[in-house]
């Protein structure tokens, strides 16, 4: 079997071919997928006739020519103009990328569609994942779609609706005291005992490739141009890393021109390892003690992708900032009331970040900005 992609370590020049079930590099760092050639220019014109889901970008993805992905129609979420936020922030052009409209109610669908597709192709019949909630729902659904077994480790404090969805899709749900880091330990033990393949964030290379489609999609939605700024609520970091990878690949292939967006990473002040490391000028994140936030997707105290995220923020000229739980909660409720968009708490954090960055002049009135709503608010209520 030959593949049109291979893997390169995110922290060294170690490489790996795409066969089998790659996990992390010998340094224990995430792999990044690298393609042997960019898609032909005529692929762009062919997009018009394709189905409206993230696999329309299949030439940019780890998928064989004759292969069908494991899909529930993920991706191609709307980019919505937000007049009330434009007025409140003084920034003339603001969109919300509403990832809550994905299958399973969050952008986790993108990453897990890609990861499950590759793993099933390599022969996996049983999966395990630690989750703050949404990744568990998505793996349960895609695992069901592929006819495989799924075990999910989630904190006991996960919102009830999310737990109900995981059970609805037939996964074996294990509730633990503690946070996603504790669940990660349990998942790795279960995987090591031969129980299942671990699809934890960045412990396999393909979830990033699914998340990457958010970046390609924004470019297509804006007529193959990019906004000046993107504000992204950051936990494990796959979205941030994936979108930056997409922009560089699109630029290198000549599909877009001009400067790439500045990415702003927002966390809750109850768990902000990326913000603390960024402010200290550090190149690695240190584990955050006693992580606490109602924005469960951001409750990731020791992200494996810390190094790549910090490098990405520096490269793009962006930064990281923290907001408080009461602020993010109020912002999510306000956008719901004013715009009819169902914001998750993490999306609320991105809204607060826009207002802060606009107020201190980091984002100017003429900048165009995409604010990410990473999931549906109803799952948390
Ligand atoms: C997982 C999750 C995040 C964090 O995403 P990363 O790309 O892993 O940083 C943010 N918001 C929601 C709703 C999530 O489920």
C-alpha cells in the first residue's frame, strides 16, 4: 500500500510512513501529516459539484482515492454575520463560525470522522477516548457508524445531556472523579491492556486533519480569501494547530494569497495553561493545578500539543488570553438573546475575547474577524 501522505514529528525531523496505526513520535510528541503533493489546481473548480460536507476537500485529506470515509455529513457550517457584536466591539466585520450545527453538536465531529476513518481502515474494531464531553459524543456516533465498539471515560461532572448522547449512541460510558487528565490515564491503561485504540487528542495524527477543514472552509466561504483575525477557544489545541496547517498548505499550493490571519487563543482563567506559558514567553506549557471552568472543552490542564500551540501563536502574530466564567457565560446568553445563535460557553469565551482585544486596540475597527462557536449550547443545559 502506498499513500500520498506521510508523518513528520512536530518537534523533530523524525518521519514515519502512513501505514499501520501511528500514535506519537519517539519523543512522545504529536505527528503532523505531510502530503507528497498539493491537490491539482483543477480540484478547486470541481468543488462546486461536490457534496456539502468536509470530505469535499478530500484531496487535502488523508484518504485514498478509492476510499469512502466514515461520515455523518460533518462540516460546512455557516459563517454568520453578527451585527450586535459589530456594534458592541466597534469592529466592522464579525462573523461567527457556528460549529454547533455539526452532527453531535460540536466541531469534534470533524476530527473523529477523520480519525475513525483511518483507524478502521487499519483494522481497528474497538476505540477508547477520554473526554470533557463533546469528543465522547462524537466518537460514540462515528464508532457506531463504523460498527465498532467504543468506550468513553468522562468526568462525573460532565453535563447530563452530553452523557445521555454518549449512551444513546451505544458507547460503554465510564464516569470518573476528576478531570480529562484523569480520564486520559484510565483510557491509556485500557488501551495498553489491549482493550482498544486510543483516539485521545493528538495521540493519533488524524484528528488534526479533520479540524484542518475548518480553515479550508473559511477560505472557500470567503471566496478564497481569509479574515484578518480568528478567535478560537482552546483546550487540547487541535483546532488552532489544524487551521494554521490548513492556511499554510493553501498558501503553499497557491490557492490563497496575502497575509495569513492572526490567531487568538482564548481560555478560561480557571484553566489557562496556554495563556500562562505564552505570557511567560515559554515554549512549553506546565500542567495547571485544580482546573475549574464551566467551559468544559477548555478544562485541559496539560495539553499534549502545548509546544505546537505556542509555536503557532508566535508564528501567526497572535496571542493567548483568559476570560472569566461569569463573563463567558453572560456573553453566550447575550448572543443567544440578540442573534438567536445557540452559543456554548466556549463560544461565549471567544466573544468576550473579541471585545477585550477590540477594546485594547489589538484588533482594529477595519479588521475582519471570525469568532468560533465550537459547539451547541443546548448540550450544556
Ligand atoms: C473540545 C472543545 C474545545 C477545545 O478544542 P481544541 O481544538 O481541542 O482546543 C472547545 N470548545 C468545545 C465546545 C469543545 O468541545
